[in-house]
């Protein structure tokens, strides 16, 4: 079978930056400490390997902020970012990207198969999280898209949305605001 190189999406692995790792780990620390997970504190955390594309985070953000007067991203910047993300390479999370101990990663295909075949019934309680690589807006602001759910009943939604992370005066990335979710 012959295929054109231009029609195939590149899926080679690359590493995320230390800044992106800091943002995502600080987000997870904040998110998993929230009340949404209080009954699941001892559950294993499973990260879906296939990261949510930055283009999807940008589109979700632009969809959510339509009703707000101010935006982190102006129209020209949005057009430029969309063009930049047109040929975005799929990122696959690795356990080494995270500071959480005993964290597992699972491909989206394997996760969907476990639901279809009801394999989750034989697994211990889990928190399943699907994350984007942080979309860094500028040196002080970044967006993180995520969906989380409990893995004990297949997949029951816990939380989802877009989070604004900001760099504080101590040069640490911290939660600033839940911007909303197009899923709720």
C-alpha cells in the first residue's frame, strides 16, 4: 500500500520542557488534592499516554471565552497559534514526566479496550486522567486541558475543563483559575 508522506501525521516521540513538566506536575498536585477526589485518595493514578492536542486546548479556550470581555489570547495570536498547531506532533506521556509515585500510563486504545471488554471490573480503584501538554501563552501564563474519571466503573466522570496556571513571584507555577469546560 502506498501513501503520500504529506497525508501522514508524524508521531515521533519528543520530550517536553522542564517548564511544561513543572506546570503539569503542579496542576496535578492541585487537582488531586481537591475535594473532587476525597473518596479516591488511595486510588492509583493512571494517565492516558496520548496527550490532548494543544490545538484542541486552544479551540476549547476560544469557545469558552466568547462570553468574556478579556482574553489571554488576541485574535492575531490565535490565528498564529492555530497555524503553528496544524501539524502538531502527538505527545505520549511517560511516567518520567511526572513526580507522582506509582503513577501508571495507558494508551487511549488500551483504555478503550478495557472498557469495551469490561476488564476494569478486575482492577483496583483508579483515577484516570487525560491531560494536554501545557499551552504556554507567555512567560507567566499557561493553559492545561484535562478530563478525569474513576476507573472502577469503566469511566465515571469526576472533573474536566481548562485551567489557567500562572507563574508566581517565587517562580512557581500555581493554579489561578478554572476557566470552564465545554464538556459540562
